[in-house]
C-alpha cells in the first residue's frame, strides 16, 4: 500500500487483523456477495500487508490515533489488532513524494531521501522493496495499491501517452515531469505486479502504462474510489434519465476533515478531485444545459466523517420545478477500506487467471474507471456480476475445487 | 379515467391539451426515450380523454383550481387548454364509490345514484359508458385507468381469488364485498378494454381478474404508481445491497396536502398505501433485521407538493454506523400524469400486439407490480428497455411503416 | 435521582466523576456562564449522588453499557470514573413504579416490593432513604430529581388540585390514582427537599404540591427538560413572529432508540410527551390556523442519538410560500445531564436563599415550565440572567465572600 | 429607490399596489406588529414610489418578468397593479453605476451618461431628481433606499473617514475613488433626505456620512438586509451560547439564481457579501476556535428562490459531538420587500420625530448594523420593541391623535 499510514490503509491493515480475530464481519465488502461464492477469490485472511509511507510511525499508533479522532475502532479491536499491526509495521518503507505538491510536502516535511535519487533508481528501489517483501513472506503475488493523498492536477506531457517516449523521459531523468504516482505505477507494472489506483492521481491511467500492463501480462485498475457522494450521484442520476426528468442544477457540497481534506484545501489538489466527481454525473445526465458544481471544503472538526449535501433541481411535466436533496454522513475510510480489500482480491484473481490491462469489470469501484464505460452504478454492478458468473463457471469446470 | 376530476387526471387532460398546443414538451414521459423510437407507440396527440367522477364539475374548472392551489399550470396553458377541456368534459359520467370508505364519502357527500344499482347493472352501465365513448369518438381502443383515491385496506374475500366464485358473488349482488375499484376493473376487462391501476386500491390485482384478462385477450397493469419517495427508495436500496452495507433502519416520513393526503388521513385508507411503500423496500434489502417505517401525514398547506424525508441508518466495515438522508419535494400530480400517459401508450401497444394478462415489463411504474418481479428500479428499467427493443425489432420487420 | 440507572442519571454520575478527575470541562453547563460567576452557586465537585431505581445494576456497569451502545464516554473517562461510580452505587435504593404503565413494567419485570406497601408507607420509606443519605454524607441539602421514563398520559383526579383532598386520597390508600412521580414529589417536598421534575410525568406539577412547597419552604421546578428539538423550536418560532411571517404548518418528526424511545413506543406514554412538545410551539406562534404535529418514533439502532427533522411551511409578503427545515442529531443524555447539574445547583441556591414554590426563573430548561410564562427561549434566558444578576448583587452585599 | 427595477424594488412597488387594492395583507411587515400600533407610523398606502435605475424598462414589465421567472405574483395582482406601476414608472430616472464593477456593468452595458459628469454634478443632479419628485407629488418627505446590487469589496480610502477630506476628494473630482453607493448616500443626506442602505455596499456606512447625517438632522440606517440564512444564524447562535455548547464548525452554503446571484458570481462582489454574513455569526459565538465559512453560489435555475444549507458541528458535555443542519428555501425579494417598507416607515417616523444619525433601533433588519450593537436577533428585537414603546408613549402624550 502506497500511503500506508493514511486512514484508509490503516483501516485496511486493522480490519484484516479484526477479521482474523473474528471481531469484524464482511459488512462493506462488495465481493462478499453470493455472486462471488465459488468464483475463486482468495480468502482475505490470506492477505499480508506492507507499504510505502513518507511520514514516520507504525500501524498500531496510526490505528490508535484514528480511533481517538474518529471513533469506529473499539478498544477491543485495537487491543486484538495491536500485535499484528506492530509486526506488519516492519514491512513499512520510506515513500516517494516527488511532485506531490506543497500540501503533501507540509504533512511530511522531511522529503524522503529516495526523492533525491535518479528516476531509474527510484523505480528500481521500489521494485526491490516489493520483491523482498514477496520473498520474505513467500507470497504468490504482490498487489500494489495507491492510497496516498491526491496529487495536484497538472497537465500531462504528451510524451506520457506512449510507452517509448515515457521511457525516454525516465531515462533522461526528467524529475520535473514525473509525479510519484506515475513512478509507483510504472515500477509495479514493469515488475509484473498488478496495480490498483484508488486515488485521483494519475497513477497508471495513461495509455502508455496500459500498454505496458498488457505487455507484462498484469491487470490494473482505477481511478479514484467511488465511496460516498459520487456513489450516490451515479445511483440517482440514472433515475432522472429513466423518468425523463430534466436536471436543471445539481450542486454538491462536501465537507471533510481528514488528511485528505487538508490536502484538498490546496486549490491545485482540489481541482483534480472535483473533476472526477463532476464528470461522472455529467456523463450520465448527458444534458449540456445542466448546471453542476462540486465543492470540497476542509472542516477540521469532522475528521474522517465526510458530510455531503447535494441539491438537485429538476423539471418535470408541464414545467413543474421540483427538488431533491440528500445528505450523506459517512466515515470515509471505513467505506474505502473494504473496497480496497475487494480490489486486491479481484486483481489477484485476474492476474491468476491470466488477464492483463484495464480491469473493465471494476467500474463500480471508481469515479473515473480505466477503460471507460458507463458511470451508471447499476450498469457497472451488472458488469461485475457478469464477470463473477464467468469466474464461477470457470471454477466449476476445474477438475478439483480449491 | 376513473376519478376523472382528481389532480392526476386533471393534469393528464390539461397536459394533453398543452402538448397539442405546443406549450408543453415531453419532459416527464418515460416513453419519450430513444429506446421507444420506432417501437410503434401511438402519438399522445391521438389520445381522447373521458372519465367517471363522483364529484361534480368540469376539467376547465378543475385545472383552474389546481393552478390556484399549486402553481405549475401557467395562465398561458390554462387559456390554451380551456376550450379543449370544456369540450372533453362532455364525456364525464357519474362514478361509483361503493365501499370507498368514509374519507372518500366525505369528499362527494351525495353518493352517486349508480351506487344504488345492483352490481351487475353497475358493471353493465360502466361498459355502456365506455362503448358509447368509443363509438362517439370512433376510437380504435379504450384504456381504462384507475386514478381515484386509495380505497381502505380491507381483507379480500377468499372467493375473489377465482373467477367463477367472484362472478357468483357478483351474481348474488353482494354489495358489501365489492369495492368500486374491483367493479371498474371487472367491467373494463370483461368488456375487452385494457386496464391500468395507478392507485393502491385492489382494482384488477386479483388472480381471478388476471385470469379474465387472459381469457378476454386484454393486457392490464398496476398497482400504485411509483412517483416519488418510493421511486427513490427502490433506486437507492440496491446501492446498499451492492456495497454490502447493512441497513439498520430506514424511516420515511411523507407530508402531503392534496385530496389524496386528505383521504390518507383516515387510518384505514392510510394502511393500504403504507404497505405498498414499505414492501418494495424490504424486498430489495432482504434483511429481516432492518427496522423500517413509513408515515404519510396530511399537511393541508402543501397541496399537491409532497415533501418526504427519509432517514437511512446503516453499518459499514468494522461496525462504523453512518447515515444518509434524502428530502424529496415533488409535485405529485405533475410526476404522475406523464406516467399515466406512458402507461396508456404501453397498454394500447400491448393490446394491439395481442398481448394479454399482466404487463410484466411495466414494473418500473409501480410500487406493487402485477406479476411480481424485482422492485429494483434499474432492473425494472432494463426489463422495460428489453421490451422496447423487441417492439422496435417487430416494427422493423413490418413491410410498411405506420 | 429517581430513575438512577437511566442514561441521563448515569451521565450525571459519570460526568461528575469526570469533572473531578479533570477529564471533562463545563461545556454544556448553562450555569457555567459569566452571568453566574460570584452568584453563590455551589461547586459541582461538592455534589454527592444517590438514587432510586426499579431495575438492578450499578453505575459502573450502566456507564459501560452506555458507552458501548452510544460512544461518547471514552475508555479514559470510564476507567477514571469506575471507583467513584462503584462507591456511589452503594447509595442506590429500590424504586417505586406504581402506575408507570406497561412499557415501564416490561423494563423492570419484577415490580419492586415497595409498590406493595400502603401509599403512606411508600412516602415514609422514600423520606427515610433521603434522610439516611443526607446523614451518611453529612450533606447540607438533598435535591430530588425525577429522571425516570415518562409515565402514561392519564387524566388527573380533580382531588389532586387541593392539598387537603390529595392528602385524603393518600390516607385512603387509593393506589389506583397515584403515579410514582407524584409520590416521589410529595415525599420530597413534604420532607423539605427541593424537587426537580426533568420528565414529562406529573411529579409536582400540581397546584396542591406547589401549595405544599410554599408551606414547607422548598423550591421546585419542572416539567420536561428542553434539550433538543423543542429547544430549537422555541428558539426559531419567535423569529417567525418577529418577522410577521405566517407559519402554515410545522411538522416535527423525532427518531430515537434509547429506553425513553422504547417507553414512548407505547401510545399512552407517547401522548404525554408529544403534548408538551407541541404546546410550547403553539403558545409562541399564537395562530390557531397553524397546522402542527409532533411524532416520536422508536428506532432502536439510534440508541441515545436522537435525530429529528422539522419541516416549517410559512407564508411571506404577497402570499409567497416558503419553507425551512432543520435536522437535529443530538446525543440526548449528553444534552440533558449538564442541565440536570444546572438545575440541582439552582435548586440548592434557591433553597439556601429561602425561596419557595415554583422556580420561575428556570423556564429556559423546560418544555412546560412550572409557573407558566413564555416559551420563547430568549425571553426565558433573559429571566434567568436577571435572576443571576440579583444573586450576584446579593452575594456582593454579603460581608464575607464564600 | 436606487436599483429601482431590481427584484426587491419591483416587489416593493407591486406590493404597495397590491396592498392598496386589498390583494395583499401585511404578512411579512415587521412593523405591522401590535407593538407599533399607535406609534405614529405612516400608512403604507400613503407611500409614493420613484427611483433611479441604470437599465431600461418599466415596473409593469419588471413585475411580469419577475412573476414569469419566480411565481409569487398572481395574475390577479399583476393585473390590478399594472396601471399604478405604469404611472409610477414615469418617476424612474437614469442611475449612476460608477465603480460598481464589471459584473454590474455587464447587466447594463450602456454606462449611463450621468457617470460621465463630474462628481459634484452627479450629486447635484440626484438631489434635483429627488426634489422634483417631492414637489411633483407634494410629499412631506423623501426616503432614499439603496436596493442596487452589491458593489465590489474595495479598500476604503482613509480620507473617507472625515467629512472634510471626503468633501475635498469630491471637489477634486476623484472619480476613481467614489463608488455609486457613496455618491447616492452623500447626495441624499446632504439634501436632508433619510437614507436606508439595504445592500452590502458602502453607502452611508462611513463615519463622515454619519457626521453629515447628524449635522443635517437626518436619520440613516443599514447595512445589508438580514432576510434569510443570516437571520436564522443570528437566531440560532445565541442558543448555543445560552446552553454553553461549543460550536466547532459552522458551514453555510447559499445557492441563488437572481441578478444578485449573478453579480455575486464575480469574486470581488462576492467577498463583500460573505464578510457581512460571517461576521454576524462570529460576533455572537465569540469563540475564535470556531471554524466558519460562508459560500454563495450562483445557480441560475433557482431564480429568486434562495436555497441555503447550514451545517453546525458542536460539542456538548463529556465531549459528545453533535450536529444541527438547517435548510432555508426562501423567496429572497418577497422576504426583503416588506422589510424595505418597514424601514421607510421607521426612517420617516424618526425624521419626523427629529432624530438624526444612525437609527440604532433597526439592528434587527441588518447584517452589519450602523451603530454596531449585538447581532443577536432577539436582543435586537427587544431594542426595536423598546423604541416602539417610547414612540407609543410619545404619541399618547400628544394633545390630538393623527
């Protein structure tokens, strides 16, 4: 996990310990549905966690801090998870924060030494970390998941579109051009490890890296986990389309107070995030006249408890103007963590099954899915269920059940 | 239209005039979607309206009163529609209110004479009205739509399950047993006219009447138009299922002030409505532990502007308890009227195509669809779109286009 | 405290321990305002708690259960408070539940033996408990606070209006007529102990008991703590009056899941509560045409977290119809507990100052204040501040400062 | 009225006609309260309207456009008001828009000729207009009310603080320094006409102009009418103070679509408005740690229907974190128009009574009251009621009643 001591990664690590200890159930895991029974997914209990992180600390301490600030983790879970978390923290390695922006720089003031290496050596050192991790724990596979804070929105160099020109820039050590997320993605895919981009950062969302993924035979997916307000948007918007109601305005106002919120307080980082959130909506509605706006504001007291208000103004028959509002009060990381476990299971399954390139069946998990496709959540779920059915059928054909 | 001077029927009549005058568009008509292009649906401009009503008055006056109380209809529309509405009012006939409950009785204090006739003569007189209407306007077909207020929730006699025993009770003139909606439904289907039950009343939602529909070769559909809060419920609930989030409680509070609300202020009429609203939700969630409740309260000042607040309490990963709320402020009749036009188009198309019995593809329109099936709105829309595709294909195979 | 192991009383006991341990501040205590500095109020740290309770258990366990269900109390507070709570639990005595209704009976299935005594002996035994408590801890005063669940709404016998006739019924041992709250109130006041009625039950809200209070020289106050939705109502309603906006409808919908909510699920107990909530609003608005309704629904998953939605429909200049809504999500007992401490301080101060009868300056704390007066929260606060100013002045005149 | 064809001024003009025709009541007029009976206020029916406006048009047309876009004005009112509005439109004169910013310039592309005059001539020409208006209608007094869109937030030259230095800049024709609102205010007060600043623009909110008001013996008041979200804020915030609940965050999000909203879409104009809204809140709460933010977003489809969502996060006893939200859906101009009539009545009464300078009793009407004082709405209403009582007493002392 990249950004391994962030809230989401901390809840993933703690949650896996809680699952093993029988103190947490599968609530929140989309892959726990009956559709996925006998589809060959690995057991979450078989997962081993490790990660890169720019800040210091360990998972036991991160879990304590999270619980203090946000509730959710009970004393019982914290106590049961502690030994496992301390042990797993031995697998934390210093992260890369190249071109992650001022906001992230402030959170981890001592830029990690790794940032000072030439690009090729950064890539090599990351790959070395993962391979050692795999060897140390005798793992069948390593899935790299980007859970770091959103990088600033920046124009992507044209050379990033093609694998050859991107590789050339890497060779030329153009440190002004590569954000950390692209380096991680390149390193993972190049080394043959599936890659999941749960953030709004670029990561592997480049034609060149999809090309590399296909060449290396690794599946990858992303971008930007669809956990809360955008999820609801992509669930509701098709209703207006289905009823032929004209959406005049759709205003979304998100308040949050976690580290993500702090980073998004910087206008440059905010822009990237807001784009993904708004595009999903506009794609479904398909009406250029709809006025839409997304705001994300930092409200420190809320911590990880995202509160969103959406106001939808729409027109019906005979010009009647009506409205719908929703208020979402969700614990962001508790919503994201199980989806990360879902995606790790799906990426491992895909890799084991010989699939490569964009995992198109994972659209339901993302605000800006690799490989495009509809943003309609229900249509995305249909695609996921169809994939699960294929996998179940493939499993059923196997001579011996696992 | 049964309940022809009610808000919904009044907006149907006025809306059709506005469409003809070019003062209203197709916003709100679900069948105006591209899926239905070239599927053989008739043009709304070809519809002629008439109806049964227990209260006195005419459509021009009803439209004026509606506009005064609720806005929506502009002066321009009212003026343009007036001549057509006055002319159409010549096709209003006295309605039947047998066993409709005290609340409805109060709205139309002079029980119509027709209520005093023997059951068989009531049926015959309704059929006569429709046939004369058809002849007078040289219509290809007549679609009977129930838009009257919800009848009280009452236990259904066992004999209503079978066509033979139901017919026997009719023969025996058991006026204590038949609510008006069943008489209208029986009369329509028996006479070979498609029947649409847009209310929560029994209407043709009996195995015996489905049997009759199949025998007479007529399609019918219902029950209880899904226009607002329940629509949103059946759109949102699958999201919680898809994400494996456990819904602990779902409380819905509806406020409305129209004649429907007034009738629903009577506990007996309220019960029927609330049942349909709640069942749709529970079927999707499928978790017997979910606490759910629906309230419908009469708030006179709101008129036709239904305001609903839903509070959804749910649990995610690691026991995190979160909530979602939505507030729906919709003009009930402006939401319902275009759906009535949709259903009339679909019923006519089905009849013309030789279909009989429950129109299973219309589940998306109802809270308690005839023929059962999922309550998941998106799955229902898939079924409707598949039906539209079949019809398009059938149209394409025809030697000459209509 | 009567109902000593209920949520409010448990938070009072735990909160006082937390205050002493320096783990809680004065947030939520209205008497901590600068107006009350040097007004002679006792220090909360000088309070000693004890109580009557129909159910078994102790405060340490009650606090644990509360924390498990509702959060709020941290492990640190629970650990620090435990020894004090265990010690204080030695002062718990079996309560009386006479005529408290079925809902309360279910919570404490074994009716306490005390219920079987003749009325006069019940009164005497309660007084004995308090006197022993006072002697054991060498207390200057004992304040009796009713924190038990709301008793059912019942017609009050005419004889309860006059002290003489009430005393006669007591003498005649008319156990069918006396609800527990009246017995506690009578016993306290008769014994010379100030009495605070924080619930919607009758308690001392009878002319006869006010008469007794004046004769015995004890202050008393109540009824029904104004902690959440009603508080907001009495803050907002004067705004509509001040702006001459006509409130057409005010609908309040309360959801809660604690023991109070469970008891209020019984229609008879619900009625009493709803009355108080609605009356406050109607008194301020003063417009008989306003449509108002209050609902309280039991939603188990919410525990102590009351969630209320109020919808206010109002008319402005030129007939413009507008609306305001509010959503209140409060932890009921954490709102009530500091007010209980406030009232104990105020009752002790009044008693010490020789005041007797209804404490008219405490209107801001109650939904149905003894002694009547405005429900306008701001006007009530003015009265409280004026009282504080008098007390400050009186303190300043004293030769030696305490 | 300055900005005479804006929504508020149009509703003032139309509303006065409706009042005269008996088609509107006094709902929304704060001065219609019993406190002001026999306090000597003039009858609204005696008011005559006129105004300055940079755009072309007349009041009848403006009222039609308003009704089309926002409802509210019925056909009956429009028809009844038309003759009076057309007649009154003869008293419209070209306005000044000097330094009103780009956003306002866009609404009235042809800068009025008057902008090209030297400052002293602008002032003189405005005064001439008012005097002619007064003479033409034989009026006892003329009250100048600023209802134009908010001017951009700009730093105020130090010279504006003193009457002498401000006059010197005027003399020097420093057209770069004077925004239109200051010119109107100077002109009105200098000519002896009371001035009401209902907008967030500077107007007469300068020590120098207060000085001039005192010298010329004219009352003036402002700034920025408190009509909706801020009104509710200043009603609710004292509740949190009174209960000693700590407000952690207060986030306000305003959506509106009228011309005001369009102008506020320009960041420079937005800033001025947001400042006033936020300051009122912070002054009441008095806690520097409170996080607060106000957003005003332009949502064209809403027209004059302001929709605001406020989220208040607060802490109670034992650190319990709770929240309150409110949603305000108000018709902005229908809320403002009657307050304008109130202020005109109050300004006339004050002038007639020989009062001069800031009308401190009008704090309840403004977001940033001249003369300072509390922002607590209820305390402001107390001050207003006390003033009314004085006036009633003065009236009662008069030998002959008017």
